C-alpha cells in the first residue's frame, strides 16, 4: 500500500490521541490536523480551520493531496460532512448524516431501538417549544413518572444535556431551564423523558465498515464533576480501559442483543454505519441496556482505548473507509490505562483561562504515559489554559490499581492556577472487581 496523506479534523484531547497513533503508522505520508492544538504540533502540521462548511475545506484537501479524512468531533458528522466529502470521491472515516442521527437525535435513537427490539430504558418524547408543551411533560411525569427520572435534550449539548431529577419540582425547573438556557435551547427543541436505570455503566466501542464490524475496546467513563459521581454532568472527567468486570459471556450478550441488531437495523433502514460506534450501556439486573449512542470516539474514552490497540490505527481506519475491515482482526495489549482530566475550576459552569501550565514534559520518557491537550493554547512560547477541560493525563499498569496509581503520580506533578480534577477516577472499577 502506498503512503496515505491524512486530514484529521478537530482540536481536543480526542484528536490529540488520534493524531498520536496515526503519526506512528508506517503507512502515513503527511498528517494535517485542523485546527489542532499545541500538543499536536509535533505530530504533523496544524492548519487553521477553513470554516464551518465542508465545501470550504476542499482547497486545503486538494492542496495537500489528502487520501483519507478523519472527522473527530460529533457536530460535523451530525451535519453531514462525511456525505459531502464522499460525494467528492474522498475516503472518510466517519458515519453518514443519517447514521449519525444515532447520536444527533435522542428521540431518533430511542425510536430506532424500539423498532429493532434493542433493550433500553422506557421513554416518552415531548416538544418544548410549543405552547403548553412544558405543562404536558409535567403532567405526564406526575401521572407516570417514578423518581429519580431522567431528562435528556434531543440534540447535541456537549455532554451537558442530561439531568437526573429527584422530584417533580426539580423536573419542572429542568424543563424551564431547557427553554431559557441559550446553550441548551437549540438542543432541547425536543426532550426525552426516560426511566432511571440502576447498575454499572459501560462503554463499548465498535468499528464498522457498513457490512462487517468488530469490537474495538470497552471502557468506563466518569461523567459527573464531583467525587463519587456527584454534581453536574460534564463531557467526562476521566476513564479507564479495558474494564476488568467484562468477561466473554457478557460481551457475547452485548454483541447478540445490542451491537448486531443496531448495525443490522441501520443497514436494513438504508443507512449502513461506517466508522466507530460508541455504545453507552447500563448493566442492569435485567441485563445490559443502551443509555446512548455516540457516532465518534468518546472523549476521554478515546484517550485510554487507543493506547491498548496493537493494530496500526491508520490501517484500520483505511480499511473501514474501503469496506475491508473483514480482512483484519483487532488485537489489544493486556495493559490497563487510566485517564484523569485536569479541568479549569468552575467547569462545567463559568471558569477563567490564561494560566500557564507546567510539567508538560513528564510523558516524554515513558512509552506508557501520555499527556493529551484538550483546552490549551500557546502564547509567547508558553502553553496556557484555554478551556474547561484542559489536559488528559494517561498512564498504564498491569492492573487497574497500578494504572490509577501511575496516572495520579503524573497528575500531581502538573500545575496551573485554578486546576481541578477528581481524585477518585477508577475507584468504582476497583470496587466492582473485589470479591
């Protein structure tokens, strides 16, 4: 196979991780990251984003003789960028607009699961922008709801559109917030109200080329801002992979009851899924049930999944784009990786930026330690904070406990003003594997 010139779209920790492993491939010709971040500078060439429409990217793609486009974030996938690029005859790693509805619309995904008998929480869909709709939703909760109850914005909300409500008053306040909050309003033109599921959370990642598929890896995320999974939802405060409690029997149940019917269902409806599919699960007493689908690598799950991969990432992505995944077998190492997110104090609410970061060279001499940039920028030769989630710190171990300990040793040596992180990432995984 000749060398491949790759364009990676995105700027966060997920894209820094993807760029890191693409850059290791002997198949790589050139790697262009747009817009990238200070961490990706040494892996390829960062280029300013040409704009928020895919057609604006064509001059850059032609100038750089791009062979493969890897779309990192969910918004351009939901907006149909993969379709546009494919129509131009380009190879793309990422699902079509219709397939990306699995993430882009909670109501679509729930109705899809209902059609195909895929286990998930009981639900009801309501509009929020029609006269009286808020009252209709409250009346339904009053008559049918069992607290706690889950409210979800239908559209993309950067991981902040889900609320677990303990009382009717709290549910009413949340419905009002969906209408009044400028960030949530667009995402919450419809809302999904669903039963609260109890159990252990698990994320399973699947590579699919539209006709064949393989499980890539599984991980466990920590969405809440506070210790012990308390407080507001975030984009993710940490993760680890693989998950020790997962055995072959459980994986076979997930494959047969969830993965296969999901991918077969998308293909049967005329929208074969190509790319990586993230399936968020709850391991309930009734068996695994789907919490949500994502149409891209998770963040920060991507940062712990890719280091476990023994395959060439670029080779797999190219195989997916060419519908040749069946020719490969995914191999992973026996190591466990833990990621701790270093955030700006105040996130997911208001926070300050512009603080210098020290300790970023700590990963340079350890092949099992990574520091991925998520919300940083370079200013006068210094790297400073420039977002809510600032850095992802990852390290490995032969056991989950060893991985956690190694990661926090690095965390303790990185500093910036107003830094915040959870100190209990992975602890629930330790509890789940104790006899």
